[in-house]
C-alpha cells in the first residue's frame, strides 16, 4: 500500500524519528529526547510492546549515538541498539559519507532479526539514500547516465532491500511480519538545485507491505509520520490506549485528513488535500495559503484573497488547535 500524499513533520532527522516512532511533534529547537520535556507522557513503543512479550532492536550503519539516536532508543525502551561499530570488520567495509553502505548493514540487521525471540519489532534506519548520495564503489557504473544522484542512491538501496527480502522470505516469521517504510524527512525533491517549496519539500514515501495479504493499492488520503506509531501498534494487536498525534493507516476513519509540519521556530504548517497554510505563532497570523492542487508552483498567495477566507479560517483553526494541544501536552497533560 503506497500513500502518495504522505508528509513529514520537519527537515531534520531527530524530529522525524520522534514523529515516526513516538507519534509526537518536536516543539523545541533541540531534539526532543535531549530536552527538558523528555519525561512528559508518551507511548514508549519498546516498553509498551514488552507487555505483549515483544523484543525490539534498532540498527543503523552510522557511528554510535550520532543524531542522539542511542539516547532516543533508550527513551523509547528499545531493547538493543546496533550501530556501525557492531558490524564485524566495519572499518574495511564500503562507507557512505554518513556511515556504512547498506549492502553490509541490511545483512547484519537480517541476522539479528532472525536470531530474535518472536514476536519482535525491528527498526532499520537507512542512510545510503541520504545526501550527498554517495554510491558504493561496486555500483557506481551500474545505472543509466540520465539518472540523478538521488535516483541512483534509491536504486542502490532497492538492490540492497531485494537481497534482504530474498533471505527474509525463507523464514517462518516473514508472513507474520508487517513491513513499514517511511522517510524521516525530505528536502530537495530534484536535487540541490531543484524546486523547493512548502509542499514538495515535505512529501515523503510511506509504504506498507504485508506479505500475508500483499495488497497492491495506491492511497490518496493525506497522511503523515504521526500515523506510523498507531499503525505499528495496530499491527501488533496492542489493546491499550496510546499517546499519538496521528491515526492508524489500517483504519481510514482514524485519520484526521491533515498533515502538520514545522518549517521554523515560529512557523507551523498544515496541509490538506488541496491547500497548504503557514502560520506564524509569534505574529499570530497566517503568512501564506496556497491551493497547491491548482497552483503547484505556489505562486499565488491567497492569504488576502477574500474568496479563500473560509479555507483560511478553517485551516487556521486546525493549526491553532494542533499547537494548543501540543502546548498542553508539553505541560504534562496526556494526549489520546
């Protein structure tokens, strides 16, 4: 199931991982898990799933605790954390400017998954597709010259995933596992020189693959990183309530039809199926409103357009409600 209208919360990995795995927005400029608010009510997915006898691991080909991810996984109650230093002979393996290439990280991740007690939660944080899109030496000449660097890096990662799935499909746990792919952020849709606007720079891939059903569906509803936590918990059969700003992708009625983002310290953004609005909390006013379906280059700001006043008011109400809810949460009030 491919969600073609999925959006990220931020352009930073530390905010993306918090939105995806904890289902909450980061209001602070520093990573949430480094902030004074780290003890506020959240659903720590690792500890929550321990109640249902789940074990959990996190694996990344980067240096230990880069981005503060080791601290983040500890906060979320993930049982084991693996980084490049855990992979045998890592100093001699093909490396990306941000860490090891995934041709070696995914096989290591597979081995750890295969040895885990079932049921399990496994998180692989891919870095091969990150800017500047360095390719493994053995793959540099394998792609058409017309491919852009991001396209080549995605084709390379696709190859790595194919090898992973070829092995995983042989295991009894494969058809009992739901695989969710979600980007932590996006910024330059067409490379460093490409189009960069309030919609294109927040679009991300979000895919669910369930080998037991193997649905082939393109979904058009607006969804976000906040919807991933509820989806994971639903896939496990988790029965307790959770703290999340999203819904459950398996249940369309739980989705709120809006995606919220944070472009800057004072600027918040809400996107629906047709419009995107940016709201400045310091000035307490909307800075922009675009009908991105009709105006995909976002050239006509509708903030002062009287014909768009009802849309402006409705989306302003949504963004204010989101900010108010998050503010109350950060002050200790649980969110359901």
